[in-house]
C-alpha cells in the first residue's frame, strides 16, 4: 500500500469520526423528542405530581432551577477567586502543582462518591437535612473544578502587555486584575460557569442523596426544604415505573431537561460572543 492510499484511508477515518460525533446529538434529541413530545402539555408543565404516574412536573422544574442557581452562586465566586490566585499570585512550585492535581482529580471524581460525602457530612453531620442547601453545596463541589480550570485558562490567555501597560500607569496589581484582566478574560470565565451549570443540571446521584426524592409535590419554601429535580423524577419513572405511561412521562421530562440544558449551552455561546465583540480584536 503506497503512502497516498494510507493518507486517504486516514483522512476517510477522521471524516467518519467527525460525522459520527456530529450525529450523536441530533439522534439523541430526535429520539427523546419523538418519545416525549406526546405528553408535553400545559398541565404537565405547570401541574404537581400527586401520584407516581399522574400530575405534572412544575415542582421538579423549579427545583432543578433552584439547585443549579444556588450551586452557581456558591461555587462560581470561589472558583473564579481560586483561578485568580493560581494564575496571578501562586508561584510555580510543588504546592501549586499539587493544588492543580487535586482540582483535576476532583473534576473526574465519580458523582456518587461526592453524593455520599454530601449525605454524611452535610445532611447528617452538619444537620442540613435532605434539602435544597445540601444539594446545592454538593453540586458546587462538582462544578468548582470546571470553573477553576476554565477561569484560569481564560486569565492566562490575556496578553501580558495588558498587565504591563496598567502597572506602568500606576495601577496596583489588584486594580490591574479587577479592571483589566478580568474584563478581558470574561468570555472564557462566563462560558466556564455556564457550562458548569449545564453539568450540574444533569446530575442524578448527588441530588438523589442530598436534596430530595424527586417526587416532591411542592416548590421548596426555604433552603432547608426537600427539593425535587427533573433528573431524579426521570430516574424514578424509568426504573420503578412499569407501564408505557411512566416511560412516556420520563421521556417528556427528559425533553424538558434537554431544552433547559440546550438553553444554558446556547446562552454560554451568546454571552461569549457578545463579550468577544465588545472587547474587539486583540
């Protein structure tokens, strides 16, 4: 086999890989949509579950939004602050490398392990109970590494000349970071936060152990209230429901969750492109 033939075979294999990758998302969307669109109705979206296979999913939709929003409020500032320290202040030594290692390890840790830790430490030891607060804090453990890594890389991408010019004009290091570096790095930081929110939105094991059963019939009234979520609702109907109706409702809830996830992903792209246009060419 000559080199040109080998090159063509490799190119064809790479193109096939790209096509398969591109087709995965539409196939999932079409499959979930075709199986779940039949149960989508105003009653399904705004009602409350009053039996295992009856009622709506409004508390689960609101609960998922509450969990992800509170998770982001807790995790995003801590993640960005950690990224600023690692990118701007931390020396390149063994300690910093160890911190990065633990951060990357936390990003790949199984969610069931984090959920078990949240159950023992937050729910039982700190007596937060199975609640919105316990679930959001546990989810923030999962999104924190993503925020740190995305924010750190975005900060490092800011040209060194920006910092030098600001310092030469008399600004302090913190003023330079706050007024120059962070605005320039904002597209990457915001994208990382929003993608972390998307990851938190799809977690099941953590919310199962820390936030609620998934079939709560009421919107949480406080941080200590049990909180339903779409992921747990889908899991329960798909594994414990034994009728076609329960599976259809699981697909319907999956379609709603998929739309919410896509909204977050599209928002990340819109926000990133908006800030890139504002910053202009570098």
